C-alpha cells in the first residue's frame, strides 16, 4: 500500500479505498459473523457499536504505537489507522445488509471519508484512476506532492484538525499549528509523547468515522425501505489506562536526564 501511495500520492483516498475493498471486503463478512456469535441476541446498534469500538482500538494501537516512538514512521502510522477505519466501514456495510466486497463499497467509503459529496462522483473518480502506478514511472510529480499526501492523511485522521469540519478561524488554526509544533519539538527529545497524542486523535477520528458510516448506511436503508433513520450507535473507548501507562513511560526517561 505504501509503495502504491508513494508512486501515485495525488490519489491517496482512491487507492486506499480500492486496496481496502480488495483486502478487507472478503474478510468483513466473516468478521461480522464472529461479531454476531460473540454477541448473541444483540441488536444492530449494539453490533455496530462493537465493530466501531474494535476497529477504533486497532487504529489507536497500530497507528499510535507504530508512529509514536519513531517520527519518521508517521506516514506508516497514518496509513495503518486509515486502513483500520476502512475495514470498520466495510464491516458496518455488512451489518447493514450490503455486500462488503461489492465495488460500490469503495465509492461509499470515499463519501464517508468526505473525499466526495456523492457516490456518483466517487464512482466516476475511481473509473478515471490509473490502477497501475508503474504507468507513472518517469513522470515527475509536482513539488511537495508527497508531503501534501501525508498532511492530507493527518487531516483525515484528525491529527491536524478534520477535513469534515467547517474551515476553522485563523485564531483556531494558529493555535492548532502551535500545539502540533510544540508536541513535535517535545517529541524530538521525548518521542513517546507522540503516543498518547496520536492515540487520542485516532480515537476521536475512529469514533467519528464509525458514526458517519453508520449514519450513511442507515440513511440509505431508510430511502430503500421507508424505515425511519435511527441515531448513530454510541461506542465508548476508554483512554485512562493507556494514558497512565504512556505517562509513566515518558516520565521515567525524563527523570533520568
């Protein structure tokens, strides 16, 4: 996946959607069946909340613990977290009664992520996409394209704000930049400070992604069946134990300096 994004970074969301569909689509049905077996008698909201909670934990663990101690691996961490969220969306589609391996799920994912306003636009973009990055060999990318890709990942995950939110004021944007800059400078001395910071950002992003995916498929079902759209499931991800553990890990090295 990283090789693909490096070769064609301008279409990062589309590549992530197609790769997720290919890799996670077939798994989603079995994952949902295991979820139903482990939660006998649970209704759709409870099952969706369980799926959101599980994949949010995965994104927090893989993302924060891969990229936290090693700043140079931040793109890897972002990619891992985004893929975990994509798998979550496919599982929620399966719970809603839609085939998780259908090509339409890739377009759904792009809409849920906020990359496109409608599935029609997303489908058209996927058809235009060159699926073989080797065809771009020898072509020079615009300057800063790959850095922009990493920034876009960060916005999608909420590390630098959220692409789905309204444009923040200049003051809020400046405060966010200063905050991230301060964390970065501290992270040069104490790299583990990135772990709780990224874990909290990925937690917020995962819960938001889960709520958006659930609402997306609930609205679609309501249009098809006439059933009233229900509220998004509430998933709760505890952070206290993880933050205490990371605080200890960060404090011990600093006390020995």
